[in-house]
């Protein structure tokens, strides 16, 4: 029973870190991509002027 | 809707990167302290250590949705685009913590209650809250017109957040299998410090996530505005 509880505790912490790090990576990747698109669009606008 | 120069001004802050690093280090320290120092519970044994992630995740869910409520109302009153973007950012972060709360609750429920899921008031109302905000995010992805998207989102966001007190009080209004709210007043003092430090660490992470998600929303919107301006200039 005690070993089984340790498995549940381990799963809870693993899932917590998986969700937090997963969301962190997702947002940072999207930020990098959005920043590149923003800079590209800004440069195109400057060139058009 | 006011698409001010503020939307176009997208700063890049190193301070927020440091804040994020600090938030995650704080969580590691808080979890290590809580896991290593908290005694086994009389009834639940070491299973109570799940409490240090499940309860803060639930509190942060409520808090993030309160941010949605405040900024949705602000948007309705002021029609400022940045209020809509903050509400949307908080809704996504809140839904993430809400999903995490549900999964952690299931992991707690199996050994504690003998079932992964029970259709009782707290679990069911938390699931409904989650579904409302998944709907909110789906709505935002389906509506192209920024003004209409913001108006509808503000209405759904405010409606969804109103459910937070219902979820919070559900354990008292409908006494079922779920224990009453875990708070310093209802817990053994041996667990209070661990719960508080983990809740603070989760709070810092929530602030960091909302800030980064808001930055992303502003960048995307600014790029859209440049594209719109270029298209108008080309005609």
C-alpha cells in the first residue's frame, strides 16, 4: 500500500512538472516565432516606405 | 475598440526572464522543503504530499479566472484591446491549471476514495468550469473579427468566472465525498508552511505565465495590425 502511494505521489509531481514545463516551452517557442514574424513584418513595411 | 500605439509597442524584458527563473527555483525549493520535512498524515500517510501540488493548482485556477473576470469587466467598460488580451492570457493559464487540478485530484482520488472519478459536487463543478474556459479559448480561435472576439470573450469570461465561488463553496453547500476546503485554518499546523510556500511559488509561476502569454498576444496582434496597414496602403 505504501509503495503504491509512492507511485501516486511520484505521478502527481511528474505530471505537475510536465504540465508546467510543457506550457513554458510552448509559450516560449510561440514567442520566438511571433517575434520573428513581427520583425519580418516591420522590416517589410520599412522597405515599402 | 482602441487599437492604440500601446498594442504596437512590444517591449522585450530581461527582468521577466529573471522573474521566471526565480519562480521555478522557488517552486523547486518549496516542493523539496515540503516533501522532505512534512510528517506522514495519520490517515493518509505520505499521500498527503499530493496536497502541495493539488491545492495550490486549485487556488491558482481560481485566481487566474478572477483576473479574467476583472479584465473582462474592464474591457466591457473601457473597450481597450489590452484588457481583452490580458483576460485571454489569464484564461489560457487558468485553464491549464484547471486541467492540472482535475488530473491531480484524480490521482488523489484513486488511492483515497478507491475511484479515479466520482460525480460529486466539487469534481463536477470543477469540470464544468474547465469546459467553460476551454469553450472560451475555442471561441477566440473561431472568431476572426478582433472587436467581436473581444466582446464575446468578455461575456463568456465573466460568466465563467462567476462559477468560481460556486466551485469553491460546493464542498460546503453539497456535502459529499470531497473534503472541505484545505486552508491553514482547516489543516494541521505541520502542513501549513509547506502549503503556503508552494502556493506562493505557484502564484509567481502564474504571474510569469500570464505575462509571457500577454506578450505573445500583443506580438501577434501587432503583426496583424502591420499586415492590415500594409494591405490598406497597397490598395
